[in-house]
C-alpha cells in the first residue's frame, strides 16, 4: 500500500512482525511518535522507512517499566 506522496506503508500487523513485537507495541510507538504512520479508514499503517530508524529495544524496555499506555498499567502482553 502506498500513500499519494509515494511513501511505502505497511499494516501494523506486518510492522509488528518486522519488528518482532506486538501490534500493541507498534500502536504505542505510533502514539509516542517513535514510528510514523497514518490511520486510513480506521486501520493503522506504518511508514516503512520509519521502521528502519526505530529502536525497538528502548521502546519495549519503557513499556515494561511504565506500562503500555493502552491499558494504563503493565499489561503483560509482551510489550
């Protein structure tokens, strides 16, 4: 899938697989602006180029310490 600007986008499911993490972590990363993406018709897509720049280990450690931000506490979902 591509945006009109030509940037390559991948669904969050694929982004999670590429980062070897969960969709919840990818959503958290989007919320914290650690990844770039767009919500298109209710579905999130991640800019493929931002996947190359992200530091997944830092994000996962922060999630373990602070909770994922989705459920408001340490959710135990692996993030």
